[in-house]
C-alpha cells in the first residue's frame, strides 16, 4: 500500500470517528455528505494553486475564484511560519457561525453570479445550494478540517488515489443499508458495460439516473486511455461528452464531487427528476449517442408522472427504459441494468415495453447477472445491450434498418414477446 493510499484511508477513518461523536451526524450518509463539502473546498484550494502555477509559467495573470477571506488558507487552515495550523484559527462557535452564516451564503451565490452552467463557479454554487453544514459542534468541525488539510491533491497520483477512495466511501454508504442500490453499482460491472458498448471520443454519453456518477466516471477513465488525446480531445471530454440527471439531493452532490475528483471540472449534471419530462418534448437536439445506466427499480411514480409516457406504469425502471429509448439517436447504443422479471412478466405494461424495445431497437445481448450483484437489493438483474434502429424514408420500400453489430458475442438470446 502506498503512503498516499494509507494517509487517505486513515484520514477518512479518523473523520468518521469524529463525526460519529457529533449530534448532527447519525449515519454513513451524513458522514459522506459532510466529508464531501469540506473535502471539496480543500480540493478547490489545491485546484486554484495548480491553476496559479500554470498561469505563472506562461506569464499570464490568474484571478482566484474565491475572495481572500473565503479561501481555505484564510478561514480553514491559516498556517504559522513552521507550516502548522495557527492555534488562533477559528474553532468552536466562532467557526460554526462563520461557516453557517458567511461561508455557505457566499458560496451559494456563485450559482446566480456565474457566467454559465459549464463552469466550476456554477458547480460551486450548485453544491452549496443543496448542502448544509450538519456538524453541530464547531470543535468537531475544527478536528475534521485539520484532518482534511493533511491531504494533497496536487499530483496526478494523489488525485487518482483520492478519487478511488472516495468511491469506496460511496460504496460503504450504499452497503450501510439505506438506498444502497441507488448509490453504488459495482465497479467491475460498470467496466464491463462500458467495454461492451464501446465508446469513442465525440460520443455524447448520458445517464438519466446518474446517482454517484459511476458510469460517467468510468466512461471518462476509459476514453482517457483509449488513445493519445489531443488538446481538442481533452476539451471535448471536459465540456461536450458527459451528461446526467439526478433527482435526489445527496446523490446529485456526490455525483458532482465524484466527477470533479476524477478530473471533470464542471460536470454537466442537472438536479431534476428525469421522469417529469414528457417524452413528446424530447427533440433531435436532445438525443445522445450512448446511454449507460442503472435506474432505480421497485419505485412507484405518481399518476401525473406516468402521464408523460406512452406506456403507463408505476414501475420506475420501466419509465426510465422508455425515456432511454426515446433519448437515443438513430444508431445510438445503450447498456441498461434492469430487473430480470422484465423478460418474463405478463402484465400489459411489461409486454408492451418489450414490444416497444424490439420495434425501436436491436437488442443484441442480454447479460444475466448473478444473484447478490447489488448488495442489499435482493433482486436478480440483467443488463440489456441495445442499439437504436435507423428509420428510413418510405421511398426505400422499408422504414427501418437494424445496423450490424459486432461489438460483442450474443451472451444470451431470449424470446421477448
């Protein structure tokens, strides 16, 4: 185990121990949420230092994102000449009051003041509009800050280790038993789905149930190493490749944090309920090349939400599948996790949705997952790999074309209707 990994792991363990003692934090979810916002501000400090150094090398000026009084080195970790945190640094009620009454309101304003949504400034505003400081003791808060200040995010290796350990915390949060399946999809499964779908630079990649952004993060890692990237490739990956939507506040924040820690500076993730969008409103400009998703299953949506879909059903995953089919461009590809009962249920909604999938898409593989793939979920699942058919004008004598797919051997062929 490298020194960096050990330090990160030990720091997270120490922080959990501190938060366990705090009256405002009662679960693993709270630990991750509160660690996240403090971790983000430390990351932002190192991010700014990197930008400052890069600007100095080119002789260009650099304008800091945060005002001096709100920078990490001022309020969180002012240092003595020896490099230690000053014993006069804010603590107790003074620290808590500053964070609650000054820092958070200041950071929230970035959402309205930013030039556009595709900036890290806008994401800062979004994050701190959704979160609040739950740590009730300013002394506990001081201890957590001191621990996080020990971490460094300057080198590529440090950022890499940090991002993977942050995902371990997300996994532990899911395994704690509350909403586990919504937060974490096993990394090995995501890697497999990404590899089968076969991404390329320039694809527009989408997850409408983004959760902790595991699919988008893995797609980013896959594409980063797929070829020697040009400057243009890197810009496309940063700004025009990854898109997501998430309904729940905590999952939304964790998803943004996860992507930022992996190197995507301004994630294109929207905080919204995907299913409130009417299928009829989805236009060509909205469609995407690739969909990678593990939508929540077992949920029940209200009648007014069901009215947005051609096939009415309360099953959340079935509504998401309709959304994904509509969102794909002609020739676009998808890998979507769904309960295996989708393949055999005889109710009207299931039969109609299977027919819809086969009429609009080429279902070229079904991956049957072993029981227990999702900790605590207690259901059997499959992955559907499908490709959206190309619709041709009637003058050609037929109206659809199934494109040839040689991406993967047929894993399991099943009669769908």
